[in-house]
């Protein structure tokens, strides 16, 4: 089984904004259940972010 990637801080902050919660991010990361939810959403965001090729979009290069 492969190890899951750990999301970076930017992805965690975007996941936190996606959830629309008033609890600060650092407090949510201290609780296991919230941390798991945040990390899953952040991983999903990182996958979407990796699929987007900005250089290709700027060059208007459509395959």
C-alpha cells in the first residue's frame, strides 16, 4: 500500500475555506476527526491543482 501524500499548508487553507467553518484552521488540525476531513479535501484539491497546466493554458495549446 502506498503512503498518502501530506497536503501542504496552502491546500489545507483552501480546504478550510471550502468548509465554511468559523473554527480556526490550527484548532481544527488538533482534533483528529477534523484533521482527517481537512486532509482529504486538501488532497482532492492538490490532485485537481496538479492536473491544471498553467503554461499550456497561457500558450492556448489545446491537445
